């Protein structure tokens, strides 16, 4: 041990000794060790705190980036919905093929309502339609921006059209329509209740409909079982076919479809009067009409002279301003050009109507702003008739190749007890009616048979409207434009 005497100023007899050998057990040694441990712990904690901070900052940055991307995607999709809403306000597709922006958007970013995000939206109509009145649709390209996030969504939509449906009804489709033996290969929609029934315990011969939808919640009603959202309620005899497709839901089986505004359709067709006047095909007081190749023949009275309207791509809309006076229609020969005929009064089907389908030179659209009625053959009730070819010939099964539309009325028989035996009224095309009309009884009159013209999914009769909703056919996120600008004509 080394002893050191500290200063002579220290009072005599007061000598402090310090153990420098390291072999002692003094409290100073313990304090030094403790300080070293504390120092080391502080360094470790500082390193850990720094690491935690860096990790936290990184996570916050990553989270913010993710939030910005999600918000940007939402902004892009919102911009797309705004574009679809704009398109749905009109009953005709956008004119021209050049890309365009939303109204009020001068090629800039638009604010998304309710948030601080922005979107840049381009609507690009399809360019390569080789037929007029084709449901060719648009491509919508939308960039969303939120904070540091930028996302792009591209989708293609086609407009829905009333002529796309094999059967389109406003009020309801009653019992006896969708029952054993009923087959409809195309889409069916009703704003009201649709009733199904079957008398056989198995699924053989049960009603078949390719695609069916209702606006009314619980709008599918099964005789003996009540309302159901299933194409086969438990305990029911009815299996709506194709069952495997329907059980998967929309679009084959849709219990909550968007409604279709029949009043809007009526007003649209009524408003085409001025369009027909511009084509020189606005006519008055017509009593009978014959479809004949590339022309129509009309008479305003039995003894009146025959007038002729030549049809062409620039003259394919005929508007008959008849007030409430009916006009009788049938074919003299096959109609070979697309045509739409609108009458303010009832349209009476007075015989077979033959026209080309939408895939080989048609289609034909017949619209009444009142009712479409199958005329009673005068030979059955003893009344007088006009001479051939203007006569009424309906005492047998009838075939009509057209889309029949009565947006504020119904398709029905003039007298449901004629013909005297059950005959078929076959429509190759589709039927639109506000109310489902009566065509016959159990063993008299007509039974409606619908054969869907599949070409109507892509082509409308001339000047037929589109509906409020558009159907999405493709969706792509953050696509590669191949060096082109989002504003270029790419579709």
C-alpha cells in the first residue's frame, strides 16, 4: 500500500489515505464502476432510441406513402365515376371520336368533392365503329393525386340500351309468363315484381332466362313459396334455369338492379319529332303502313292514293304524328335497311312483319307512345276490311322481326279470344312495355314467344336511346401508355 500525505496545511494528525492498488473495497471504487455501467447503458439506450426513431420514421413515411397511394386510387376512381355520371345524363352516346374532358374542365385537374384530392379525367370514345347506332362505348382514363401519391385507372364502358333486352317491363311480370316451358335467351329486366312458377317437382322444363334482374327489393316471387332472392327457394318446385349461373348472382341473377326510367324513355321518343322533320319523314294522319324493301308505303284512307317514303342512312326515322288515331302495320316484303318508326297513337300489328336482323342489315324498331296491339282479323268477327295488300291477316300465328316498344303502354291483343285456337305471337328482337298486356286465354288468342336477336347487344335501332347506366367491360390499373400521352386518341 502507498500512503500519500496531503499538504502540510492539513491539521496535524489528519492524514487521508487513498488505496490505489485496486485491491481495496472502498465505496469510491463501487461508485466508479456504477458510473461506468450507467454510461454504457446510456450509450446502448441512445443507440436503441436512435434505431427506434429511424424505424418509426421509416414506418411513418411508408404509412404516409401507402395512405397517399390509396387516396390517389380513390381520387382516380372518383374521377371515373364523375365521368360516368356525366355520360348518364344524356340518352344518346357522345358525338365524335376525339377524346374530351368533363364540362368545365379546361384540360386541368378537378377537385374531388368532399376531399382535398385531385383527378385528371379523359373520356375517349371508340373510333372503329363500322355501323351507325352501335353501342361502342368509351375508354375513361383517370389520374388521381393525393399528397405524394399518383395512381392511374383505365376502364372501358359501353352504354346499356333498352333494345339490349329481350323483355323490359316497368310495373311487373305476372304469373303465367315465367312458368314451365318458357325460354328466353336474352336479358330480362323489370322495375317491379317478377313471378316464377312450376308444377313439376324436378328442374326439367322449368323456366329458362339467360339474364334476369329486378329493381324491387325482394322482387322475385315464387308461386307457393313467396318472395326469395334465390333462383330455387327451399321447398319450391321451381328451379329457374340456368340454375348454376343464377346462383352465382349478378349479372345473370340480379335482385338489386338499377331502375329504368320509362317516363324518360317516353319523353325521348316523343322528342324525336323534330329529328324526323329534318329528314322529311314527319307524316300525319296515316291509317295503314307497309314495309317494303328499302321503302315504306302508306295510305291515309282506304281510297287514298299510296304514298312512298324512300329509306336511306340519312332517312331512317319515320315519325307518325297521328294524335290518338291508330296505324296498322305489316310487311309487303322484307325490310332491308335499319329503321325506327314512332307513332303518337296506337300501333296495330295487322300481319307478319319481316325485317333483317341487327347482324345482316337491320334492325327495325317500332315504337308507340300509347299501346302496341295485335289487330283482330275481320274474317273472325265479320267486319269489313281493306283490299289486299292493305288487309288485316291475323287469324294464325304471327312472326314479327323487330324491337317493339310501348314505354307508357302495353303489348296486348285487341280481343284476347281471337284467334279461336291458341296461336303464337313470335317476336325476333325484343319487347319493351310499361305494363304486361294480355294476349290470350288458356286456349284462345296468342301466346308470346320471344326469340332474342343477339346482335342487339351491340347495335340499336336508329335513334334508339341509351340508358342511365353504363356497363364496364375492362379495368386496368397504372397501365403503360407506350410513350403516348393520356390525352391522346388511343381507343
